[in-house]
C-alpha cells in the first residue's frame, strides 16, 4: 500500500511513518524542512517537501496515495479548510483518509479538580468551549464516508513517550520560569494518556481494517497533573507549587494554561479495543517512566 503521512516530521507523524514502514508499506511523508526530510530518508521513507498553506502543490501526491493520514497541526479554521479540500480531491475514489483529532474536544475546565466523567467514542459530550470546534471537522470527515471515501477519525488522549510529551515539557518549563514545578489548583485533573507508539499502532490497525466513518480513541492510562508534577520535581530536585489560572498564564501562554493544565479530559477506547483488537503494549503503560527523559532537560 502507498501511504502518505501529512505532518510526517512531527512527534506523532514520525512514529506513524515508522509503524507503516515495519508493515512493509511504501511510505511518503509531507515535511516542511530539509532536516525533517533527511530523518525520513534515514527511516526508509520518501520525503515530500511542502506546506499545507500551498495545498495545490502536492495534491497529485495525495491522489497517488492509497491511504492518507493527516497528522499535522494547524489552527482550527485553517485545519478544517485544508481537510475539506483534501476530501473534495479524493471524493469517490474509495481511498482511505484518517484524520487526527484529540480528546481535548471533550475536555472540561475544572481548574485543577477531578471529574468523574469519562467518554467512549460514541458517548455524548458537550464540546470544549476552547477547541470543541474541532468536533465539526471530525463530523465532516466521518460524513465523507458517504461520498466514496473511506474516512476515519483517531482521537488520541495525552500522548507521551520518547521524551516528546508537550505537557511534561510544560511542567519543566514552569520550573525554569518560576523555580517550582507548577500545577493548577489541587492538580487532581488529568488527561487520560497513551504512548506515542501505541497511537501509531492504532493508526495502522485503522488503515488495515477500520470501518468507514468510524471514530477511534487511543487511551491506556490516567495520572493526574499533581502526580506528574511531583515526578518532574524529583527529577529536577525542585519543589512543586499550586498556582491559579492568572499566575499560570504568566509563564505558560493563555491557550496552554486553559487547554492543557486547567481541564480534565478522561476517555475510554471501547471501539478501538472491540473492533480493531487494539491493545496498548504492557511495557508502555506508565507515563511517569517518561518524565526523566533527557529530551526534557536538554
């Protein structure tokens, strides 16, 4: 199979590339710079230099692929427009298109408190005030299954592993800025989490045997932010400290403080497990094992 990964130079995208290469597929990856292109060549993939702001320039590459995986990151409206253009280009072809969303769409602002609410793929929820608009893009992708495209949406929870978790990195940055590893309120809130290689495995299974129009979650564990902050503090030999949102915004940006550290987002991967047989690897279940990775302090 000819697989095109859009966003192949990113944290998740590069892991997806690796997984499809191990499955003996031909993999091409859209990247934006020479260093990312070389990394793909080193893996055995074929780099395509391009930018999503100039989508017309690589539409032929999309049309050539059997499966297109969208693992890029854009702001919500440009993202929706880009995905809409891709879907229109492959309408009626029967090609596979998998869109990467995230469980941030179902997050609830709790200012550091725990929420008992947890959501499987088809559970009803009130979309997040801040990034819930991505639900519209998800729905657009899923509806395209009625237009002759084998579309699916993958919603990972908080991704970690290989020293690449943005939220662990954010805790390190709080220590650099304040001298303490910070969390909001009581720090009991959390994102369910999953190792990046297990997310890549879910994409692989979705392309191999997923159902058109389906939504799949990727989640393998839960650890609240205060516990992760404590682990980072031990790694740095630094104290921890509770802060309110106003102070958090002074060292994280407003978006990060609101979307990452002040919410609770708990999810379950019911359909992924039952329909695809997806199971996270038993050696990749504890996010605390990633906390002292040298990437975070380097």
